[in-house]
């Protein structure tokens, strides 16, 4: 399994971390020889609109919201220090769409563990469940996650059940974890006509969704930040902006223990003794 992963992730584009790497934001490194990355923050491209002034046909103007978003994502990029961001949540919560947009705004690589599993096995997740069962799928999921977490500058969309294996948290907590929390009625509306979800091929899919959420709720609550989606009208961009805001606040309220390792003047960092 491990032999397949580096070529899929594009190993030449970024140097992998060691398997024992810890979150670079919230925990000190295990070795005093750690040297943080000092590369300049890349410019982040924002969605923009043409200026409506008739005489300015070639000028592009950013909306106030776009400018604010740019500043927030640049700030987060600086604070993360190449640390990965993992999105977790129930099926239908929008993890893939949000994570992909989030990675674009953050100038990070985007990876989806379910897509990687299908690429490695050359089959669909539905077929894996049907032929080999959920246990085999969870083994593949852990193997993929183990490889993914050794990379930096990456936003990862995970499968809904990745949190149920306790040892997976040792990999997830090498970065920061965002839980997209969506109530069952909204999940059901989104998944009503989706026939690709193996766990929902039952007579009462909405009831099954509730059972699955009840089992996973406590594990999702281990995430660093929680984004509550309370409306079908809460779009991908809104969730991505809220994730950025909450991650910035989380890092501010959980400053690194060794300020010398994380230059940049984070607010609230402890005084040197």
C-alpha cells in the first residue's frame, strides 16, 4: 500500500515530514533541531469582479468582503507554519467542497482520502464495501491517512467514518482538525437521491444517518474547531470563511509553547522565562 501513495501525492512537490511529526502550531517539536520554514507566504488569488465604472474597462476591483477574506487567509497561512488542516464530518456535510475551496484560498495542496483509496485500489468505495466489507475499507483508510499526514501544506478531506478508529487520531492530530457539523435533516436532504453511499442502502436512510451520527458524535467533538451548518442556504464559501476565522482564533488562544520556533509575533504568546 505505502508504495503506491508517494506517486499519487506527488512526492517531489513537497518534502515529507517524519511519521512522528506533531502539530507545528499547538505542540512543541520532539527534537530541538527543528527549523521552521521561512519561505515567504505566496500571494492568494481571490474571486474578484470587474469594476463597474464605465471608463475602467480593464481595471479589476476587489469587493470589501473579498479583501477581508484575503487578509484572513494570509493571516492563517502565516500562523499555520505549513501545518496540515483536516476536515471531518458526516457524509453529505460538504467536506470535499469546503476543503477544496479552503485549500485554494490558503494556497495549500488539496487531498481527499476517499479519492485516494479509489485511485489506489482502482475501484469504487461502494464496490470495496460490497466485496470486502467495511473492515477492509477502514484498513485502507488508515493506510492512506498515515501516508497523507507525512506531508505539509495540505488540506485534507476525510471520510465520514475516519474518526471511529482511535489510532487515526494520532495522525489527524499531527495537524488541525475542523468538524463540519450538519444536522441530520439537512444531511438527508442532500443525500436523498445519492445511491453511492453504502451505509445508506437501507429502508430508512434518515434514521440510519441519525444512528451513525449518534455513534460518532463524541469522536467528532475531539476536533479543534466546529463549524455548525444550520441551513441549506449556508454555502461552501460561508463555511470556508468561518473555518478560517475559527482556526485563526484557535491558534491565537492556543499559542505555541516555544516562541522561538514560531517567529512572527503571535498575539498571546507566553513570555520567555
